[in-house]
């Protein structure tokens, strides 16, 4: 199958119109006329993940995080991003990035996060439209199968999501009852107010900063509907996408491509001291 046909299929599953204004997902490296039979998945395009893709003989690497976040004027192999590009181009391996478009798509990062936690009756926190008849948009809000304490919910997040040294951090009254949950994969503190507006009992996300987290807790309390917070690693909140992605893409191309998931965890943190 030609790479351009694979890209067309990917962008039917994860349309580029769902991306955030500042984001540039899609085909980053590669020749659309080359054959594509082996697809390698990794959360991050790093030197080690690119080398693993090359060793397997991948024709295409799919990552969630972009190789380039900002304008680039040179890509020498002495630069970390240039090194990744050099490895992939040297092995005729293309790179396609599904970033914020995957966050918003059905069966993207946020739906996968909900699935891991067993959330029911989910819908986007911010509706953007439909993809293949299903609602699309940033974040999700839904209900736990049963009510539990905030402390128990934080423990559920730690248990069900990929293990990292951070585990799960909790903010709020450990005994408060949690049923309605908002989730945002990746850095989600810009959606704290939206979670409050949706009357979530708890908001699960990553990379929460001191002031936005504190302000959200105080605001929710002042409005008479306290909201707990659970902060997991950025890696843990997005890696579950691969629960869906490999199967969905193999099904999309009816067995004409072979998919493999990277064996490496690319969470950058190696220790925590308390």
C-alpha cells in the first residue's frame, strides 16, 4: 500500500481539522509514493524510539508528540531532532504525527483514558463536531461505574494507568465523593474552569501548576461544588491511546499493514524524593 493511502486513512480516523490552531500534525517526513507495510508506534519521536523503528524495518513511525513544535531552519544530526530525522530518513521510514487531532478524535487519547478508568456515558468537554458519526472534541466528562472517595479515585488512576515514578497526585478532601469525572489527556490546566462549569466531582489531567490548581480548588468551593484534582504524568495520560490505535489502524487497512508498539517508556522522570 502506498504511504499516501495510509496517510489518507489515518486522517479519516484522526482528521486534521480537529487540531488546535498552534499545532501541526500530519505527515512530517516521507515520500507518499513509497510502499508502507510496517507501522511502528511510539508516544515520542526520540533517538531511541527511532532506532527501534529502524531495527524493526518500519516504513512509517506514528507518534503522538511532534518532532518539531516550532519553526526549524536546520536539522543537523548533532541536534536531537535532526538526529531523529536523520535516522528515519536514512532508513526510509516516514513519520506521521497525530497530536491534538488525536486528543479530540473518537477513540483518541481521551477516549482511551476514559476506557482505562471505566467511565460511562462520556462526552467531550468541548464539542467540536462529529467524526464518523461520533462526537469529537477536547477532553471528556463521564460517570464512574460507582461512587467512590477522591482518595480511592486517585488510587484507581494509579492502578489503571501506565506506571511512572510520579504515580498519581491528589488535591482536595480525600473523603469527598466522586462520581462525575472530567479528564484531559496531557497538560490540561487550561480546562480547569471548564471542568468546574461541567460540575465534575474530580478532574484528571497532567502537568498541573501550583496557581491554576489552587485557584480552581478555591473557585469550585466558593461556587458550592467542591472539585478534587488528580494529576498523573503526561506520559501516563496519553500512552493508553495505543490500546485503541494499533487495533483501529490494522482494522482500517484490513490486514495490509503490520503494527508494532515501541517497547520503550519515554517518561523523562527517573526518580522522586519526598
